[in-house]
C-alpha cells in the first residue's frame, strides 16, 4: 500500500522574562525555558529596529462604531465594527494551504486562524491552543540517543471550530496526514518531511515523533506561517478518504468557505470586493472586543488613502498603502497613526537555471558581482522611504544577538562603477561606441528586470535600472501582470532578474536550499525561485535544522550568510517597510517584532474602537 493510502486509512478511525501583555489580555511576567527562552531574549533586541511609530493627536473619528445589541446580548454596549483595507484579495485565508500565497495576507490569516502557538509582540513564543509549549530536556521535548525526538502538547479544554464541532488532537493528526501526502505537494516542506508520526493518545494529547533533530520543534511558527495547523476531518475527510487530491487542493474550505478557530468567523466573502468576519463567542482567549470586521480589497493605494481620509475605513494594512500614502495620511488626518514595520526582505533574484536564464551571462558570477556593485541603494532609501528605510546586506536583519557575527561574515558590494566595469571586463564584456556593454560575440547585454505591479516596486525597478544603465547595461524593464501575481510558475520562470519580497530571519535561510526550487513536482510552491543550487549551502541548511547548540547555530548562520552574499543567488536591497495606518480611536495596536503572528494583528481580539 502507498504511504498516502496508509495515512488515509488512519484518518477517521475516531476523534481521539519581563512584564508584558499576554495573548489573553492579562499582564504577566513572561517565562520560557531552553530554546524558547533564547528566542525570547533575542527578539527583545530587535524591537527598536522593526518598528517606527509616528504618533498623532487624537481627534473625533468621522466614522463612529455602529450601535446595536452584541451577539452576547449586551444591550447597553455599542456594537463595534471595524472596516479595514488590504491591497490584494487573498487566494486563501487558511494559515497553511496546499498552494502558496505570494502576497501579504498576515492580517487576513490572523483574523480566522488559531494554532498550537503564537509569537507575541516581542517575538516570544506563547501557548495558543496548547496549554504549554514543549521545553527541551523535559518530558514534553525528548531527544533520544539515535537522534530522533518527541514533542508533546496538551490542548486547552472545550475548544471548538467555528461551526461548533469540537477540536481534538486528531485534527492535528489529520493535518499532518494531508500535508504529508506526496500528491498534495507539501510532503517535503519542513517540518512535514522530517516528522515520522503524529499521534493522538486521547482527544487532548498530541504527540509528534521526529525522524531527526529539528531546532524549531518547540515553536511551530515560521515567519508568520504555522507549520502544523489543525485541519477539520469533518470537512476534508471525505475527499481525503477517496484520495481526491485535486478535490482537496481546490476545496473552497481554504478560502470562501473557511472554517477556523481564530477570533473571527468568516461570515461573507464577496469576490473582488470584500470579506467580513464576526466575533467568535467561543474563541480560546474569549470573545473579541470588536464585534465585526470588514476587509476591503483595494489595489489602488491612492483610493485607499482617500477612503481613510474620508473616514470610510479605520485601518489600512497588508500593503494597502505605500510609504508615500502613509506619510500623506499622517499629514492630512489629525486622527491618523502611522506604523512602519520591517517585516520583509526585499531582493532581486537572478535566474540561475541554465535552461531559463536569458542572457546566459547571468550565470557568470563575475557578471552578477558587477551588477551588485552597480546598484546605488541611497536613491532607493530617499525615493521609497523618504530616508527612513533600512538598507540590507543579508536576509538576516540587524539588531539581533548574533548580528555582529553576520555583519563580519557577509560580503558587501559598495556602489562602484569602476569595480563593476572591471568585473565585466574580466568576464569578456567591453563597452561599445554607444556606451553599452557587449559580450565576446558582439551582442549587447540586455537582461530583463521584472517586478510586481505596484507603485513602490515599479519605482524601485526604475531606480535600479537607472543605476545599471549608467554603467552601460541595456536593461529591459517589465512588470508581472497582476493576473499572474498568484502564479507560482510565472514567478519562478522569469528569464533575467525578478525583484520581490520574502520573509526574513534565520528560517528564511532555508528558502535558498535546492529542495525549495519550484517545479511542477512541488506544484511551484518552493521559495528558491531563482533556482540556485549549491551543495555546500544545502549541507549547511541540513545541519542547521538539526543543531540545538546555540553557538554552533550562529556559526552556521554566519557561514550561510557569507555563501549567499558571495554567490549572489539574490541581491539584498532593503528591509521592506510595511506601512500601516489606523485611526487613533482604534486601540490595542502596538510595537511588534517582524515574527509576530499576524504581525500587528497578533492580538486582534484585544483591539477596540473608542
């Protein structure tokens, strides 16, 4: 019997620190041990780096909360309704799905999902659906002499899905069975591929057995994405039993018919327009303070700004506004707060698959290094962020406890036309009479530079292209059409250079592993879109994932950062500032680190409108 068949037969056999604000709204003293404690200490240091708050004076809102009786029957309390704007309509709202989501949907996911753990505003792991998180060298996290591991969770009591069905440990077993099915396309993604078995001894006990060491086993969050969220067998179990893999992949459960466990229940989804959620009375941390949330899809940043200024929305998030619109909102609206969050890494990826790279010169490391020296980052900061940005040399941001080791390891490429020209000459390229570089065959070097449709990103592309043209590169500027923005294949088969944003931090290092190269076999879900493959790097990623010693992990991170910066599978540009604007009457939003679950929405159930 195939592995997927064995798993399918098991699926439905029976439902078996410092003081801060905790997820349930109480003030408590944070406590963590082992590796979780190390992560908490690390994240405190990043806090000043990842968020800039520009406060404003309070003023009456032009769009007060609606009145009425709440779902809990509190007739004397005004019903609170929040209207928010995001840039792109998500293809899903499930925390983890069978297809990749290539745009920022952090707020949308946080509204409807709950998982075993969450990352709080300081970057510290906190129990969410679980009573406690595994702690290394205890019964909850055991490492065996042969290199295998076991982690255990105890679910909180009386948890239910949005449709009222009880949540049990078996729902996590089912999740692993689905995501581990090879036909689904996620079986090799971490940590699914290194989990040997997931068991549910009883309805509230979850046991994960690991084939090997996995340093993140105590916190199953990866750059805002839960690695093992529960799935509902009562919805997806039937197509799973039939081995209807396409039926699962294309099921409306992931999007318009989503049933989750988060603070809000999806009530309505109007494609191309908005979706709406209502407060979930049986949410694990209690009923949210805001009764209803409506999220508008607004691809035009200027239209979103106009709606904010007119009082039609109270929150613009998930790239609804660019930095220019955010600054304009701050200047024009006395009741606007502007938050700038460093939550993504912006880079330009060269196409390194020989069968796709055009021109082939892109494959020459000397050419790639020449183009790195020809990128002037100062105009990027001045134009895109009005001088407020943070330029990048690595996917690992500054401000962490290991940042000095990374800083010393990475290869830097200061802007230098002379260095760039010298490298191009070494690669056999010379300037013609028209000032443009040509190869030994006399053909001009004409690479394509592509980005997604966005005012900011198209400005960025033009600035980089201008730098390259000044050197003598006949670069061609293109845009990936919005209709293809969700296509993994389109985003991985570009011919020249493609600029896009990805997660940052140590988990993002594995995005450059060979196993992450998108292909038809993995349904184009891999993160290594440039197709870079390096055996030395792959070995470092593999060792890093099984190394528990902190000092050794820092050394491995530094070596990976050095290899990335030396071999240039991506050009680091800057840390992409997410622009968030909200009215001052929306309270509960505060400083967050980049890893916070849902970013600013990690505690959305505590938000309220005054």
